[in-house]
C-alpha cells in the first residue's frame, strides 16, 4: 500500500524519489508514528519544507514583480504560503488519501483537516529538497504555486486574510489575532462588525453581511497595518 501511495504521489509531483523512505516519512503524521511506535514523524521535514517554500516563493515574487514595493511583496508571499493555499495544493496532489494517520485521527476526519494537509505538503517539499536538491524542489514549487501568485495579482479568487494575518502576526510580533463581532439591524438585513485585536490594540475593523465577511475585512485591514501600510493606529473599537 505504501509503495502504491508513493508511486501515485510521485506521478502527481512529476518526480521520482531516489530514497522512498524520505517520502514515507513526509507522509507520516505524528498520530501514525505514535501508533506504530516509530521514532520520527514528518514534523522536521515540515520545518524544512516551510523554509524551502518561503525561499522559492520570495525569490519568484522578487524576480517576477520588479515594481512591487517591499510591503506588497510581503503581502504576496503571505497570500501564497498560508495554510489555506497549502491545503489546496495538498488536495491537488491527493495528499488527503496518501497521508499516514493514526486510527483516531483518521476517524475524526483528519484527511480533510487543512492543518494536516498543509503540514504534509510542506513535509513533502522538505523531503523533495533533501532527495533531489533545491533545483528540483524549485521546479515543483513554481509549477504548483506560480499560478496562485498570478491569481492573487489579478485579484482573482477568495483571499484568506484571516489565515494570512495569523501567520504574519505570529512571525512579526508573536501575537495571535482575537476577533470580536457585533451585529445590528433586523434579522433579514443584519450587518456584522468585526474588530481584530493583536494584544490589547485594535488593528482592523471590518463590516459585512456575514460574520465571515466582516472578519475577513478586518483581517485584511490588520494585515495592511502590520505590513506598514498605515503609519497611524486604526483606533479604538466603535461603540
């Protein structure tokens, strides 16, 4: 079964691994490793793959969009390497069916969890880098992520600002965004207002016809401020 999984994934990647054990390790979630009594799982490869992905995407952004300022480059990178995009790539590669999970994790829907899929995608990239080098890893990253960078630059698709903000805030200031949502108006025409806090300060305020829409708008505003688009604080939450 493992050989069949590896072969299918290699075809999806367009690469044959020299050491198939690396690919098996990349697919081994910690729940599977614990259940099987293995001494290692895919978390170290995930760490490595995150760095490889970040380097290649940053270089692509820098080289292919020479007119973008630093803040816009950072936005593009954050929009390209967030959990939601990684989970999409993992689904495209079929990692949901290939990742090795413990019985409990599998029964609880682990094959559809964005976090598990995203981590597996990064682990596979880490394994690819170790097995075939940066050049081959770059070619795979370009094939999988360049179309998504182009979509972002064209303003297409739904942008997951909440995930992007969470990762950016963790990296830049070591904080986790907290959202507070209020609503107003009659049931058939409610308007939601979301405020996103980093620490004790409001970094963004968004409004929309749904809670999700308001939170995404607030996160978008907060990303802009965190990346230096706004010199002044957003202010306090409206009453």
